[in-house]
């Protein structure tokens, strides 16, 4: 079963939906049968919805509809919230920028923050937070309601806010590097429902600023031939403070953005991944090691710089894995320790159920009241690494 899907009969008006999506009915029915298009909720996401209001998500890209797109049905009417386009990565800045952005004179550079990506949209009278995969995260939805006034959505019901949730009270990528007390939302894109067409960077920053939204840091707009050196300088500074990297954009947003990350961010990813070495895909490990090789070549590192990079990379891989093996051998269970901060206690069991449906084995601590909110500590168990390590400590073969 797809994560977040409903086991009950799907009540999609296929004829009307196919007309709205400009898709043959037979093909749409096939998507439902193969669970490529599936219902998200097995109950109303909030009070006030009736049986005629339903959400469906695309688990894969279909024609021009992106993976993670969400279809909202109310009676015979529909809205489509497009999935966020995949951002490709530059491995060598100079040749990549000159080739990819060859038809424009300047590129804009903004910070790529280390958090998790959500899209906020007014659906059925409530602002919902959609994950990259198209699920409705109850925790993110509650926090968005606390962080953002809904006047933006009252004035612009046809727009979607795309941004990064970042901070220590982050159950996916907890970071305390941004000076955030809990969790905050940083806008990096505004798009139209249905078409997914983006605002230009200047228009987006102006509109988001009008409503007082926090936005990702804007580093500037640079001539194409000067951009590689400027970006490398920015990346070096971001690496020192353990930030992730940059997103390089066509100022008019006609071309999709591309990204480039710091060595320190690659190594931080590897440290976390190798703690749970048997739960993370090998592609995740491999791609980050390859990035290090390309960056070292582009930066023309001398022997001392190269040795420093090699040491940092090797330590990021070996040390967390060795610590995990020792813990399991000594009888402990390794876990990801995260926490959430909620305004309403009802969000806690809803989020617990959400993680369970995603297949995440998590132990929730007792809520601790802090002011008018509750902090809940969560242990996310990674069973595969625990089980594999325990079996090998008992003499099993690899």
C-alpha cells in the first residue's frame, strides 16, 4: 500500500477528474488501479470536511503531472497542487553554468537551507502542508498555522507557498545552525495552482516580503562569467558555519534552478547516514562521495587541502558506523533522537499515526509543557541497521 493511501473504496469522480486533467478516463482508471494515483486520507484531515471532499496524490510522474502532485476533489470541482520540480545538481560550476544558463546574462543565487521541503496551499478552507511526496504532514500543517497568518491565502487562494521548514524542532532534519528556537518556514518559491508556473525571483521576494514571510537568504545576481568564482566564495563561507549550500536560479524562473552544496554538508549527511548504514540506500552514500571528488578538482586543491578533505570524508564515514557497532554490541539500540513542538496535544497522536503509516518505527516520549506549547521527544528506530549489526556481532556472515 502506498504511504498515506486509503484502504477503503476510492470515491474519485473519474469522468470529471479526467476532463479536468485532460486525460483519457481509461488511463486515469489505470492509475488508480495501479495505485499511482491514490487517496491520501482515510478520514477527514480536519473538522468541517464531508465525504465529498477528498485528496489524492500522484506517487509517480505522469505525463506532465509531477510526482507528489495533489488532486483535491469537492463534489464535481477540482484543484491541482503541482509537485515541486526536481532540482538538478551542478558538479563543476564553470562549465555547467555556461552550458545550462547559456541564453541568459545573469544568474541569481539564494541559500539552500538544511531542513525539509513543504508546499502550503489553501485547500477546502484550511492551509495544508504537503510534503515533497504529496502527503499531508499533520505536524507541518499545525506549525504552518502558528507561523503564518492566513491573509496571504485569503488574498491569493490560487497560489502555493514553497519553502523550507528548518530548526531544532524538526523531526526529519533537526538543525540548530540557523539561530532558530523551534521551527520556522522560509519561502523559496511561489507558484500557481494548476499550472505550477512560478513567480519571478523579484516578484516572489516582493510578494513574500509584503506579507512578512521569512525567506531564504539572497546572495545576489551575478554576470554568468563571474558567477562561478562568486559562488565558490559563498560556498566557502557557508561551509565554515556548517550551512548546506546554494540554489542558482534564472531570475525570471523560466529555467528550473540548479543546486550546489558545501563539502561540510556532504560530510554531515554521510555522518548521519553511516550511523544507520543498513537503512540508507547506497546511491545516497555514493553520490556524496562523488561530489567531493568533483569539488576538489574544481577548487584546484593542493596536497594539504586534499588531505584535509580526505580526512574529513573518511571520518564522516567510519566514525559514526564504528560508534553504532559498539553500541549494538554493548546491548543498546541505536535511534534517531528528534523532537517536535506542538500547540495542540491532538496533533501528537495524529502525527504518530502518520509516521506509522509511513513505516517509521518511533517511540514517543511524554509531552512536556513549555509555556503554551508541548515538546515531545521521539526516538526513531532504524530496525535494519540494529538487526544487521546485532546478527553480525553474533557471528553471522555478511
